[in-house]
């Protein structure tokens, strides 16, 4: 059977029958899908038109793997991962009960995220298909995408855009092309920064993509987050969250009796819990307590 994406495969009866538990999440407005599954034993996947990173998040596994570059053996533990190329049937056999976190991205989107051509991508990632690796930072990034995919907030799209580029950058960390390109990153000038911050302030309660902000700045989306953070001190999604928190404080001052759920939805948060979590993280206390203290 032909599957049009890794997510479709992960929802199939064949996949479900080989898993103890499985859940697939997607982020609205992005091509990203992510699956968390508890596996009885390691098994391969059919060809799909997307790359996918398969990382062990819990448990362990011992497996023999072939991702098109020759067979290799792994003893997987949390934080260890493999990257399966697009349009390739992976050959995997192994044992061990473990939890697998799989993030998939279409090949063309991966090229776009890396700001390179498909030929460059093939050359740069060629070595990564020959074995497994361990990366705690990458594990944290993928876990954060899993969490954000469940929030349903307008901020989710921007956050995932940034996270995907950080993930791709991590995969290409030792790429000569990436290192050469890093030496020619343009500075984010004042006018470009003004255009970006105006978008974030004017549309703070809407879904905004990283591509849109990068286009407004006139730079590649792959480098935009780093340039923005260098100029502002925070990544764009955190800057947007701070704007939303500030607007929520203004709203609670002007309408003291407005329910927190209404404050949350008005200011771009998916629900009251999402709002409260970010509010406490930035302000230091929950919004209800903050409002009572200023009354």
C-alpha cells in the first residue's frame, strides 16, 4: 500500500496493530506531523514522501537497521535517533519495549527550512542515514513540538516554524554548506525590524508564520529567527507571547470583571490554561492572583 505521508502510515491499521499505544498530532497551518507510540518491537516503514526523525523518548531498543546506506546495529536509549530519508523503505528489525517520538516533514519543506536545494540536502544529510545518534537538545526540541501541537493556539504555528528550523539546523550542524552560509548572514536593519515588530503588535492575537515575518524582513526564513533574537534578545515566538501577556494585563485593568477565559481568547491564547501557564512563566504569578493584587 502507498502512503502519502508518514502521518497517514502512522494512522494505518498495520501501524496501530504493531503498537501498544499510538497518537498522531499535526499543527494547523504547517506541514509538520508528529507521532508518539509505545512499541513492542522495532519495525521498518514503507516509503513516504517525507523525511522523519525517529527518536526514543523512553525505554530501550536493540535493532538492525538499513536506511539505504548499509546495515548498522543500534542499542537505543532515550535521546538516540535515526533519520529516515524520503521515498525509502526502511529495513528495521529489533526488540525491546520503548516509546518512540517521530517527527516528519516533507522533503521540499525540509529544503525550504534549510534554505538549500534538494541536491545540497541530499549531500548534506547523506552521512546521517548511516547510523544512529544521541542529541539531548534535539530531543527537547521535538518534545516541545509535541506539546505545542496539542495547544491549538495561534502561537503554535510560529513556535513550530522556529522549532523546525532549529531541528534542521541541528541536523545540518556539521554541514560545510551551512557553515559557509553562516559567514554571509545579513544584519537585520532597523527598517526591517520595525516592519516585523509592527506585524507582531498589530496581529498579536492571530496566527503568524515565520515565512511571513522573514519576507517582511527581507531575509531567509532559515536565518530570520537568529537575526531577530540577536536584535531583540528573544526569539519571535517569545516576543509575540510577551506582547499577548502585556495586552492581557491592559485588558484586565480596563475590564476587571472579564472572565479569564475571555481574556485568553481575546489575546490569542488557545484556552485559559494555556494563558495562565504563559502568564505565570513571564509575570511570575497566575493571572487571577495578579489581577486581585492590582485591584
